[in-house]
C-alpha cells in the first residue's frame, strides 16, 4: 500500500480549516493539492480526532504491532518445545 504524503497531523489541520467555517472544501482541496474525495475520506477516518489523539493512536498501533510479533514468536517456540518433548527417545 502506498504511503500518504500527508501525516495524520497535517490531515487533521486540513479538516479543522473546513470545520472552522473559514474556507470551503473546494478551496482547501485546491490549496493543498488534494481532491474533495480525498478530503471526505480523511474526514471519515479522522473526523473529530484531535492531533494529540492521533499521535496516541499511532503509538498504540505501533505497540500493538510489536506485541503481535512477540506473541507469534512465543507461539512458535511453544510449538517447537511441545514437538521436541513429545517425541519418544
């Protein structure tokens, strides 16, 4: 999957510009070089989130990914030990 050229913080700032009522979706889209469809996709994903919440979400996702790899590694070790102990010598 291709990575975005905008960070979550930048996306939230763009959403806040429109929510404040100062500019329209078309103006913000033109200014930042995104399509209105992209704006609404960002709004669906990040609407109502503050920047600090987005940072915390990113940290939690990284921690979750790390923990999943730890669990997978431990599961493989457990299976190897069970297989080794289950053999008749």
